[in-house]
C-alpha cells in the first residue's frame, strides 16, 4: 500500500483525500483546524498528523490544496512544513490555485534538498472533486508527472503536463480568464432574453445545442435566470485567481482589458455583500 499524505481538507481537499483513501492508498491527512481532520477520519479511515511535516514523513507523494500563495508557504516551508518532512526523492504536488512564481520558488526549495515538486491546480469545482472528475493542469518534470498522474486518477478525469514548473498555474490562469468571460456573455444574453420576454427554459434548451452552448449554459443557465447563486466557486475565490492572472499579465505584457472590467463587476458584487455567491452571480448586476 503506497503511503500518501493530503494537506488541506477544504471544499476541494476533503473529497480528494477521501478518493485516495477509497482507492486503497494509506493516506495521512493534516488540516489546520483539527476538527475537519477528525471528521474526515471518521468518514474515510486513514491517519491524522499534527503538522504538515509529520504528515509527509515516509510518504511517496504529498498533495496539498489550501487557499492562496501565503497559505501554501505556511504549510510547505519551515521546520514543520511539507518539504522538510519529505524523504529525498519524494514528491510534493500542490493543487492550490496559486502563482507560477510560487511554483518556481517551491520547486527551487524542494530540488535543493533532493525532493521533487509538481504544480497541479484543478478545474471542475466542488462537484468535480466530489465525483472524482477533476481536470488537472500540471507543471514540472515528465517523470514526476507520470508518477503523480497514476495516483491523481483517483479524483481526476484528465491530467495534462503543460510544461516546466509553473506551467500548470499558467494554464489555470487561462482557464479562469476564459471562464469569467463566458459567464459574462451568458449573463448579458440571458438578461436580454428576460427583458425581451422570452421563455428562458426553452431558449436554453434550444441555443445550448448550437454554437453558443457551453458548460456554463448547461449547468448554470437556468439557476442564473432564477437568481440562485449558491453553487460553489465563490466570488472571493475568483477575484483571488484573477489577481494572480493580472500580476502575470503585467510581467508577460498580455492584455486583459475585458477581464479587468469583469473583475470590477465582481468587486461590485462583493461590495453589495455577495462575497460567497458563486461566480454566475454576474447576472445579478442586470436586475433592477
Ligand atoms: N472551491 C472550488 O470550487 C475550487 C475549484 C477549483 C480550484 N479551487 C482552488 O482550490 C483551493 C482550495 O479551495 P477550497 O474551495 O477547498 O477552499 P476552502 O474550502 O476555503 O479550504 C481551504 C483549506 O485550506 C486550509 N488553509 C487555508 N489557509 C491555511 C493556512 N494559512 N494554513 C493552513 N491551512 C490553511 C483550510 O484550513 P481550515 O479548515 O483550518 O480553514 C482548508 O483546509 C483554492 O486555491 C481554490 O482557489 C477551488
């Protein structure tokens, strides 16, 4: 039985770690608030560690899924961090959506100690994590990816090595840029349809089969029309992700004019108390 560890049992990490344990691996978990680790153990079995370093001890691979760059640093670095706890030749896979710069920094720290690193942000949301059908975008060495990919199959439907370290995070930035622009297009179209007095159920059933169809339209179109915004990926999170993409765009000279406008719309939603609404809440700006 391969020994693995998972650090960060949030909305995403909790079910991901659960899939690993259910797949027959010997999983040790660490979570900052201990109660979540206890709840996880009651549900899935497995082991609990007191620090990320202790979780990583003797593991072939350690996975992590926390909030942002600083959160990753706090579980990865220092004496009690994942990297210190890893054996030489063991792998640290970070599933957090973070900067490409952080991925390179962690890779440097790990490789200086003979340890291996893969950045591996995910797409597919809470439902994707629970159903084990995430898309995983990776950056690192081929041999490291090959080893990790076999195990990530427990919760991933598709994994791709995009290139060297940081490339997984760059791919995730593109994913976020494309997806918020799709949501805004859908919000404008559906709000137009409501003002025009169209039957939006019939409309979605019809145009989702043509060139305007999208995952967003299939999964969020009807709830957007109903003003329901309780479907996982929160406005606070998407603004964190867009901030990472804007910083990278500045460095590489990419133009994100329209995406910046959408970030301003999400900021308006936050200011009106919609921090925890899901990202399809862009349509709420069209309601009188
Ligand atoms: N939710 C989604 O739909 C989704 C989809 C794709 C990607 N993501 C990305 O996946 C990552 C995790 O998202 P999530 O929805 O699972 O978040 P979440 O539910 O808020 O969970 C965050 C996890 O990170 C831990 N954590 C946060 N800061 C920490 C720190 N400084 N030290 C130690 N542990 C810390 C939390 O521990 P506590 O329990 O102690 O707070 C918790 O286990 C984020 O980068 C997010 O952008 C999320």
